[in-house]
C-alpha cells in the first residue's frame, strides 16, 4: 500500500467538500493541518471529528492535512475514512447515525416521473437536491464518477444515504457495471437505500447476481437489524437497458425478479452501441424504446425513458416528455433540478385522462358495492390492471391538485 | 336457483327481440301472457312455440310473460330456453333446424378484408348483416355483451349460427376470455361456426386449450355427425393480440396450431395495457402492429388490423386502411356496415398496382420465353418475389372484377 | 445423359462470352468449329485451350462448336468444362492457376460500405468490376442466374475467383438457397473466396449447415493446402434476412457462428413476404431494419442494408444511405458501379464523428500510456467496442483523406 493517500476535491468551483492528504508516519502522533475558510467557526468541530476518526481506526502517527471548502461532517468523515482505507486494511466502518426522517420505504407502484442524477463524488449537489422534490434522487457511482474516484465515492454515497434529508424522494443509487457494481452494494444496502439502478443490464442473470448479493448482505447484517433498520425495507431494482443485447433481452430482464419495479432505457449508450448518434426525432431509438415500453408493461412494471441532455431547452424537453408519455413511458431521468417541474407537468394526467379514470374508478366502486367480481364500463370488462392504473391516475390527480379529493361525491351527482 | 328469471331486452330502441319473464309455479299449468304489437299476425305461432319449448323441457306449471318486439322464432326460442335454464338444470337443448344454405366451409386463405362485429345479445343487427357482404360476420360474446347478459347471449348466438343466412360471409364468434370462453365453445362448435376469435391471447397455450376443447366437443358429438354436419367443417382460429405480453408472444401464438389462419391486433386494449391512448397517427402502436404483421407472415397466416372507431369519418377510415395495407395487413375489423365498402375498396389492388403487376407479369413471361433468368423493367431489376407478388395482385384483381380474365391477350396487343 | 450440351451466352448485347455446343461422337476425333470475330488474333490460342481441355477430360471424339464473342480463357474454359460435365461424369476439375494478387485475406471488421452484385453467369461485368473499387464484389449464383444456367454459372464463378483481379475488393459469392447452395460451396470454397452470402436465411441451423460443409471441403482439400493456399483464409459468412421468419430469428442467426461477420437485409424479398410493397419512406420495413441493426450490434457484427434499385436517382440514393447510416447500418448493397461513390461518400464519417472518435482514441492512448485498464472520457467509462469503433472511424477517415495521418500530433498540441 502507498504511504500517502489523497481523497476529496479541491480547486475551482468546488464547495461543500474537502481535500484530505493522509501520510502514515512511524512516530510523532497525529499531526493535523487544517486549512479552512470557516475555520474560525467550525475549526474545532472539524479537528474533533478528525481526531475521533483517527482514533476509531487505531491510527496513532500520521500527517493529516485537511483543505476544507465548507464540508459537512458527513463529507469530512467520508473523505478521512476513504483516505485511511487507502492505506490501512480494516473491517471497521465509521458510521454516522441514520437520520430518523430517512427511514421510509417506497411502494412498488409509486410515482416515478422524475429521477435526478447526482454525481456520487460531488457533495455540493447532494445536500439540497431534495428541496426540488424529484420523485427519486440517484447517487451515481457509475458514469458520473471518474475511475480514480470510484473508491472514495462509495464512502460519500454511504454517508449521504445515512445523513442527508431527501425530503421523501425515493433514495436511489446507480452502481457500477460488473464486479465493481456488486462490490458497491456492500456500501449501500445496509444504509437505507430504496432502489438500485443497474446500468447496462443485458441479462436476467445480472439481476439475479445483484439479488444474491443483497441477500448475503442482509443475512450478514441480521444481528444488527432492528425493527427500525433499513434492512427491513424492500430494495427495488431498476435495470437500465443501454445496449442492443439489452434490448433483445428486455422482457427477460423486466420479468427476472419480484423486486424489479421499473425498466429504464439509456439512449446515449444505446445509440453508441448501435454505431449511430442520438437525434431529437429519435428514429434510431424508436424500436428500442418501443421494445422497452412493451417489455416493461408485459412484466407489469414501469417503463422509464432516458434523460434529455439539453438542459437549457425547456420547450424541447416538454416536447420530449409528451412524446415519452404518448409512447407509454411512466417517467424519465433528469440531470438538472430545473428539468423536474417540466417533467412533472408534462407527465401529469390530462383532464381527459382524469375523466376516463374517474369513470373506471366509479364503475369499480359500483361493482364492489354490488358484490360483483367483474368491473364493467358499459359492456366493456375492465381488467384489474386497468382499474389499478385508473386508481393511480386519480390519486396522482388529487396529489397534484388537478382533482378535488371529494371528486366522487360530485361525480355521483351527475 | 332463483324462482323467477328474465331474459332478452326491452325498452327504447329495442326491436326484433323480446323480453321473457319466467316464474316456476307449483300448480296451475302454463300461464302464458303475451304482449306483442304483431300479436294479431304472429300471436298464435309465438304461443305455439312457447308451449312447445315448455313441454320440451318438461315444465308443467309456470307463469310465462313474453313482451314481444318483433322477435323471430330463433330469438324467441333462445330467450325462453335461456330463461328455463336459469331456473332448471337440464342437459337438453332446444335446437332449430340448421339452415341448409349455412352449411358451407371456408378456406384457409380466403379473403378476410373485412369482418363485421355484432353484439352477441342484440338480434336486430344480426338478421340483415349478411346483405352488406362483409367477408366475415362476428357474433361477439365478449366485450359487446354485458356481464349479466353473457349467459343468455350464448343461446342467441347458437340459434343465429343455425338459422340466420349470412350470405356466405365467414361465420365467426368471438368467445370470452379465460374459462368462460372455453365454456362458450359448447354453444358454438356444434353449430356451423367457421372461425373462433380468441380475445386477449397471450400464449400458445391458450390456443391449445381451445383446440383441446374443440376436439372434446367434436368427439362427444360424433354419434350425431353426418356428412352434412358442421363438425366436419374445419374450424379456424384467429387469436387477437391485445396486450404487451401478447405482442411478445405473437409469433409463438401465430404458429401454435394448424388451424390458426389469421392473427389480429386489438388496439384499444393494447394501448390501455401500455398505459397510453390510441392516436390517429398511431406511433404508440407502430411497434405492436409491425410485430403482429411480421409474426403472422412468418407463420404463413394473415395479419389483421384493429377496428377503426370513428364510424362517421369515412376519409379517415380510408386513410387508415391504406396505412394498414401498406404495413402488410390483409384486413381489419369493422363495427358498422357502412365501413365495409370503404375497407374493400381500399384493400383492393389499385389500378396503379394492377398496371404495374401486368407489366411485371408480362416481362416475366417474355423473359421466360427467351430463357433469361433476370427480368428488367426499365432500370429496375425484377426479382422472383416481385413476380410472385405481381401474380397475386393479378389474381385478386380478376376475382374483384377489376381486370378481365383474358387481360394478357389485350396486353400483348399493345 | 444427353448427347448434346450447350453452355454460355450469345445474342444481342452479349460480349466477353462464348456459346459452346458439344456433341459426343463415337469416332472421328475432335471436330472443332470456331466462330470468332477475333479469330485472326486469338483463334490459335482458343483452339489450343479447347483441345487441351478435351484431352484433360479424356474426350477423344466429339463435335465442338465455339461461338466466341471475345471470351477470355477463364470464360472459355468454364464454358467448355461445363459442357463436358453435362455429358460426362468425372471428378476432375480443369483449374487455371490462381492469380497471385488474389491471394489476400480480409479482416473481420474491414469496411463494408458497398458490395457490388454481379450476375454469376455474365462474364462481361465481372472483368472490370474491381476498377470501381467497391468494398466487396459479389458473384451471384442466386437470383441473378436463370435456373437453367445455374449449373454452368458455378464454373464461371469458380474460374473468376481464381483468375480475375478484384483490386483487393472483398471476394464474395452469393450461393443459392437450400441444398443447391450447399452444393455451390464445392465450387467456391477451395478457390480464394473471402465471404459467403447466405440468401433468405431464417435460422442458425442454415449457418451451421454451411459451416459444416465448409469444414468438410477444407478437410478434403487439406493434402493440397500450402501456406499460400486460400484454404488458410478465414471464410466469412454474411446471412441475408429476407423474410418475416428471418427477422424473428435475426439475433439467433447473427450470433450463430464465429465467422458470421455481418447481417444483411434484403428488402425486395422481405416486403414481398410481408405482402406489401417497398416504399421510399420505408415504414413497411422500419421494424425489420431496426431488428436487423439491433440483432447485428448485439452480436457484435456489422448490420448491412438492402440495395437501392433506382440506379438513375443519385439524390434518392444519397438520402437512402444517410437514413441507413442514421439507423445504424454499416453498409449496403449496390447493383451498378455508379452507386459506389455515392455510397462511400454518404457512409463516410462526418467531421463531427471524426472529432468524437479522435477524443475517444486519444483518451484510449492516454489510458494505455498511464497503464490504466479502463478508458475514460471525462468521467465516462468507454467500453472496448466503442474504442474499437472509434479506431475504425479514425482509420477510415485517414484512408479516405478526411483526416491527416499524423492527427494525433496536432491533437495533443491543443
């Protein structure tokens, strides 16, 4: 192992982070050098935390330099722990307490209109992401993290899952591809994650491998599990189809396991795999998107569209969302908070859809009242999934203030 | 069992039907009350039939009320039999004679441009449907019949199959989904049906289940089978793809059995399953329609498109048919007789297609005469499959009186 | 066997060919009658070759008539040998020496923008095809050869493979469908062919059957194999998807064997199989083309588009190529040399594509220098196939003079 390790970020534009340089020495105790603009106010607590972590890992002699740029304790702790673990082999983890308000679970069929991608090694964007109220927040360990930063990002993401308030957004992590992704799970499964994004998924086996690892981790942590623990959470999986082979196996992937709740498509990688480039019109990906929508629906899960890259063009984004919805998608990714509102508005049920849903839900309740096993609208038998979707539409419309909560009273009067 | 049963329809807009109320009593014989506008002319024959059916089922004491709205004997008989069977368990069936002119079979590759849907419990539309000369007439037991009417509809459909002249249209029945659909077969297989429409088909197994039941019924009726019997008919199956899972399994379904002759798509249900809505442009169903066309052709059977719902818009219908034809469909459903002519005209080979076909067939025969392997028309090389398609077009044009049978003689003179 | 055999072509428009009539007789030696416009100059060498071939096959008595239209020795020899073999059963083959400049192999991932179809029984077009520099030249034994000429075409194609300079174009043969195609392999595998086009491929089994036959032929010829022999060549396979069933099995076919390097689609046959007609817009084949592109990419091979039939319309061709490329195709067929240049220009990498490829290749070399196992562009991990494709783009751009060979030097300065 190297004798000097660095973690974290510094330089132009970096904030809410710190840059840690750790050198193990043979003698002389812990020599801590702190550079911080907020040193006057927080210097003492930073020092205390740093010494506590050194002690926790049993490090007695070291030069520790912390260039602080306004890092919260969860960031500072992750940087120091990652630096330590670059130099020292240990099985101990320095865990901050889990925020009580983060101990929520998410339901299988919850709304997933928007999910906001956040780079897994950039604390600044994480801290306030929840206030934009995306349906989901993704801490990304894959494409948004440089190869040499992948190790330390795991500690930041773990600490963020425990300590950052996500305002009830679904708590998602995109793991890496292949073996590294399976290792990532150790850093996130025990820490209140709601959903794992599985990138470049090409076979059902990849889902099985993830689930096998999840079960191992849960078993290993069972002695620690209390009725408050995140391990009792359902942990959902959203595979991302990003290659031609993934498209071929889309249905097999979508139906591979009970905890797969959505199937996403990633068009940048898909079009690269196809040897072509992504266009606004999207002829090159029309087949793949159709396959993904159809596969997800056939498996009874949510089809989720790709991100839209042009952050500045709100009109094109709205057009894109309306097209996605028309094709049957239930949501899409976003890469900037300003996209969230447009996505929510465009995916929201239209008044025409709400009216249709009212009729179905009303017929459903009438059938229930009469003790009929079968729901019919006029002569048309209504399948249970259609009823369920209509119920979702109604709930959503109410939640989005597009329908009065007491709509049924008004409806029955008509 | 209930002591009072009602069957049939009455009220505004109902004609050619009757409403039957049957109450079993302990004594007093058959007390028949007939209300009919045509009672003066047909009252006696209605009474005679009613008493005959009561006697046939061994019912000696009952109050029987018939509110007649001009029902033919086949309708009246079906209503009374259904009422009896709601109250009495019996294995007897009151069958009218099979119309001799209905004892025709249909060929595997017959034209299936149009098939007219008729609600299975509404006699008025059935009686004259044949005079519009659709290629097929569907007596619909599924979506066009309300749940509480499904039982009695079986008797009406059975009687219609035996007694209504369909003017050589292919005689089709759409059965219900699931177990109820399998039971429906008892009421139609022995009665001269040509083709069974299998709704919401999602797997080859569903076709196998239908065929197993058909074989059981045929075996059971074998003692009754004569060389005139409908049981010697081939009974074709047309599965309808109406869900995302059905689209995935389209080829498996299309190639599931020898008597599957066509594969249809139902877009209202499909788009509902996709969580989107059907548009005129049809982007949301383009993939599914392509899958169905390709699957059907791969299995060597006919791809059949969905119905077009806007009865009033003939131009949009024509546009729709031309698009269907261009995608490779061989026919589509219709829900009103006025759609039939437009569908036939638009699916028929155009004069442009016929002219092109003539040129190709002529060039082909010339090349054959000269022993050449390659046929050229202007700059264009003409491959053997193009020649085959041209020959098909010519045959169809001749059959539809759009081309003289001796066209080649005239053509060669030019 | 017949006592008189004829081979070759004569009549209006025929050149570079000859028409041979051979009658075996009981006595009288070889009676050769030569009719040739170039008899004064080449008569003696034609006679010499004819007598040599008669002797080679041990024919002592025959009437041999040669109507020469400027045939090269390779053509003359193929016509005489075919005539002999129509009358005499023999295992001997009259082989001309293999042109040294033809003993090249082709690489799996070579450029396949254009492949020029040539009728397999028409020598005139073969002789100069190479000077137009298509990426591949197809000697077609299938649709471009009349049934009664298929036997003799095998000898012409075999001799062309041995003796015609193709200017380093990939040497391709399209064999016939079914059993006849498997027999065709005997005439081409031992003679320096680079790639076999497998028409109307509908299953992986068809590829396996071809490969089994190739292995048998190679084994049989092993005693003759030297390190210069064509048998050491890799022999690639390009299946052509031309039917609805082929589309369904496209991925299974594309991934059926290691020597399958490309998957082509044939739209004339496909649209005929669909029962529709090919349009410029191509809605009717959009699904099939998407399936073929996706299947080929999933299998890591090249997707190749159909020919464009309207030889005269260069603008429409260019439009067609740009659409093909946008969908992800790597090349297409052509039926006239004048199409080659348009196809190459339109498939060539755009300056935008070249720039992107430069970045990827540069990042790849930087990663290599630093000994990193993983290539990243910014934070984005670059998959090996993407790097490989970028390298191809760069090589191609250099080869097509769209990029300086020393681009990296300039690039690193930026």
